C-alpha cells in the first residue's frame, strides 16, 4: 500500500534532497481530454491528469517516487560491495 507522500519525504537522504532541488523540465502535452506529462531529465517520471494542475501535481509525486525507488535499488545492489557514496551537486 502507498503511504502519503509527506511520510516518504521524511526519509529522503541528502542526495535525494539535492536531486529534488535540481531544476527539472516538465513537458505536458494535450491528448484528447488528458494532459500527459513527463520529466525530460528523469526517465520513468511520467503521468497524466485531466487538467494541467492535476498533471503537474501527479508528476511531482511521480518524481519523488522514482527517486525513492532508484535510491532503494542502488542501496540493494551495493549492499555487500566496497563502495564510496558521495553527494553530487550540479551547478546550474
């Protein structure tokens, strides 16, 4: 079961926080009665909504979910490995 987004956000690491503060480009396209949205820089972050506002809100949640899932997958894949984890901040 999905938990509210704000509960998931409380577990976000500093790397995820940096990613959430990055500038991302949302693309929205009208398809019939729907707005389809995706994030140019983040494969897998896509959604839809009846209005632009609904699609944007759904896309913000999708970005959070994709980042959380990617971080969890990375943790699992590197769990028993000798790795170095460092923050990476992109200057804009």
